[in-house]
């Protein structure tokens, strides 16, 4: 089963369920709210939303919690010159950090000073309440998977020991296009994850190269904070990021970044210059 | 002016305003929602909430964004053996991390393995929308100040390079008891901030020892993410944390921690063993 969130002509958003080869509207404003609805799988088509889709939105628009794991693909850990970790390295993003699968990503300031980099990631969407859950319970609470790119402003990320400020620029993490339920996509089976910049494949990996797999991550996170339906966990990026290249390479206005996970989906984001940069304000 | 959030006998929460020597109820469920209400200063007493206060709650119960600054008091930076920073070191907490000013703080597991430490902090509550704001604009958008203790599970904080997992245990950051508006409390004037454990003063500092003052922090954060009414910024802790002692000292069940900022308020939190530890489950 596939779920998505669309923008509607009344200025809001709406969750949709793919049924019988078409997208059916629901009464939920986004997939996160839909997942928190009991028996959402059997929910009837919405009757109260005669709105039409006008554009795309993040699969979950306002998660209360976004937890991200760094250093999680063995190949990426190797390229960054680190040892395999004993514990997952975790940081947070905000709901404001998310954007649509096809949205432009605006460079904060000049490309030379921002050092904007790509990070293709498998994202987990939580479907049940999890607190101090074991791995098996966590696995059964996964609502589904989607695609993210953890675009990182390396200049800010490297200013201090904590990454948040380089990882939480508003509207820089596309999430989508759809949530795919676990019966249709199994990361443990080894799904190809890749990132192309202007058509050139920069990152490629397999979702079975994760040090901490989705169930292990949810279980670990639930050891310190409760997870709820609609919460999002990003699982880290494979090898091939720009900062690890020799010499390092970063994104520029006009670049097009495609992020793809086999059987789950494709993001396509164009990098644009900031208004500030253009006008000199 | 002072604002607070109380628990009510209907199981919810409610914001109250201190007027004419008594606390007046409002229609807002917490101070964050109250601050997002236009003309909240002149709002009439609630007529739709005939509920009675039954307990305390965090001043803001569900902020969309909690941003925390580490390494911000010159004295604490010195005790940790670091150089004065050029940029604020920032990390996030979740709304679930917050708890009431008088709540018990539950040790996650055995005291010996958790290494629970104290961190007295001045907290800022945002009162207006801020995006790429200059320092002056940021200063005028401060709704007020309150007291926090960034209780830190050092064992988890030190597992990886990113602090989140040691800083975001559910219900470990008391925030309160009241928001005090800037006309009544000015951190730049040098307010005494202190932390006592079982009556012994462990931390003491002055809010004019901040490397990045409240307006500078809000301005800096608004450079990458929008701040909105009810968002919370923690400004860092002064010298005297347990992990910096020789030998290091950590909290144990039964300890009582008092966190105080002159003219703003006092937190009083008792450390309790976790149910898991007691029952052995």
C-alpha cells in the first residue's frame, strides 16, 4: 500500500491512499495524522474534502519528532575515515526542515560559503506508539518507508561540534514522494539507494549495508524518547557525499539532485540561489 | 508580568496570567498558545474553563522547537577546558523532554550507569515570528524568561559525537515555574543563576557571563530556522556541573536539585529510581 500527502486548492494539505490504481482522498490533513487514526487502512474515502490536489507536500508535514542517524552505512563510515560505531549517532531536525519531493532547495547564501552537500537516505515513518520497545515490537510498528535527502550545509555543520545548525535549515530535507508499507518494500532485502547530481551517480549503496537497521534504530531511540505515529527516523547516508570527494564538491544553483531507493521512490530537487543572494539585500 | 501553565481537573492544562496579585485563567491550553494569540496581554479572563488548577506543567507544554546552546558561560567553557567559541554550539530537545518545575526526574536505569548530571539554565520563550532577524528585532521578540535544568544522561551523551540521546530523555528538562516578561527581568543586568544539590550550591554564575546573549542566540538561530511564539531556547549552563568535578559526581535517587535564577524563579526536582530498576523488570 502507498500513501502520500498533497497540497490542495484550499491552501491546505490532505493525505491520500493509493487504491485500485488511483489516489483516494482521506479526511486526514497528512499521512502522519492518518497513521494516528485507528483502522486507517479501512478508512472510507473522504467526503468532506472536495478539494483538488494542486501540488506535493512532505509525506508527513508536521511530525512531532524527527530523529536522524549519522554514520550508519559501512561504506560511508569508511569514506569518512571512522571506525564502525557501537551506538547510533543521533541528531534531530524540525518539521520546518522538511519539504516536498520535487521542491527547489534554496542555497543559504553563496554556494562557495554554504558548502551544500547531498545525503540520500532511507526514511522510516512510525505507525504506532513505541516506548522502550524491543526490536521485534519496533519492527511491527513501522508504518512504512520513504525517501529523504538530508541536504547538509557543511559550512554551518562544521562551525561547532554539534551538527544541528547545518542539518536544520528550513525546507532543505525533501521527504517523499510516497510512504510504502513494509509488505511492499523490505530494506533488509538490500534495496539500491542512490543519488545523482545532474545525471551523474555520486552515491550508491544498499539498504542492507546499514550498521543499525530500521527496527534496531526505532528500538534504540524508544529507549530514551517515545515515538508516535507520524514520527520520522532518517537512517543515514551511504558513501559518495561531496565533502568526502577529493577535492570536495558542493552544490550550485541550477544543479538537479535525484535521490532514489529501489521500490520506494524518487526525489527530484533543483538547487536555487537564495533571494538574498540575487538581490543583494 | 508573569505567566504560567497549570494542570487542570479535567486532565488538561491551562495558561494563567498573574494580575492584581492573583492568577487569572485564560482560554489558552498553555503559555505557548497564549503567546500566539494576538493581543494576549489584554485578553479577558477565561469564561469557558471552570476547571481548577490541580498541579504544575511546563510553562510551554508543546513547543514546536526547542533549541539549546552548549558552551555558553565563560566559566563553564573554562572548566571543560575549551576555548571561547566563535559560533553557538546548538542541539535540540523535543516537547516530550520537558517536565514541570516540581516534577520528579526519573533516573534511566541504575545511577552508576546513567551518570545523571545537573545543568542550570536560563530559558528564553519566543513571542513573535523570527526569520533571519537582526539582534534588535530578536530582542523585541523575546516574550520572557524562565528557568530550566538541562539534566543530562552523560553515559548516553558520551556514546557518540552527537549529544541528543543524552539530552532528550523524556520528562527530564523541568521548565518553569513561570514566564517573566523582559520588563521584570533583564539577563544583561547580571542575574544570579545557581544549582543546589541537597542544599549544597554546586553551580553559580551570572547571566551576564554568556558568550552569546539571548538576542544574539535568537538572531543566530533564526538564520537557519524560523522561530515562532512558544518556541524555547535554552542558553547553556554555568560552571560547576558534576562531570567536571574531580572526581566526577552524579545524581542518585533521593537527591533534591534546586535550580534558581534571581528574579525569575526556582525549580525543585527530586531524583527517583526508575520503575524498571525497582522491580527488576
